């Protein structure tokens, strides 16, 4: 059985010239079975609210940007030894890891290397995941 995983989506901020794309959140989270499916599902989730053409955007990301899987990475699951980290500390470590990964992905193209630049988006995604249980 294929297991669903939590994915962080980090879409390109520029270069996708399709109506509605500029308005969608470029950083988000979704649950799916693979990175490429997660990106496609995220685009379809944004379809109604932002009047998107998700198939066209997915096609452009796949052909012109090197593949859909480049824009998703697995949400890190921190497993601490009992008594080492409380929930708050675990959440902060997770947020830091996700913000760092996004900063690394965006640094060369957008020159924003500071993970703190992405912390607001990361916290929004993490809070969305908190209500979901994958077990």
C-alpha cells in the first residue's frame, strides 16, 4: 500500500505567465503519495479560489522548469528521544528545517537566503498540517 506523506510546495515566484498564477501562495502544504502528484494536487486545490488553469501550469512546470518534483519536498518528521524535546521545541526545529530548505531552494534565483524571510509561510503550512493525522 502506498503511504500518503506531507509535502511542502515551493513554486517558482516568477516565470509562469498564466492568468491567476501570480496570485496563488507560492509556498504551501499538501498530503499526497509523491512530490509530482503533490504539486499537481496543490494547483488544483488553488483552482477555484484563484481562477487557475492547473493543467497548463503543471505542464509548464514539468516541461519548462525541469519537472514537478523539483517544487515539493517531504515535510520533515522529527522523532526525538523521550524527554529530549517537548512539542514546542520539536515544532520550532521543524519550522527551522523547512524554512532553511525553502531558503536554499530560492536563494540562487531570488537572492533571499535568510530562512527567516519564509517563517510566516512555514508557520501557516505547519499549522495546517497540525490538524491532519496520517496514521
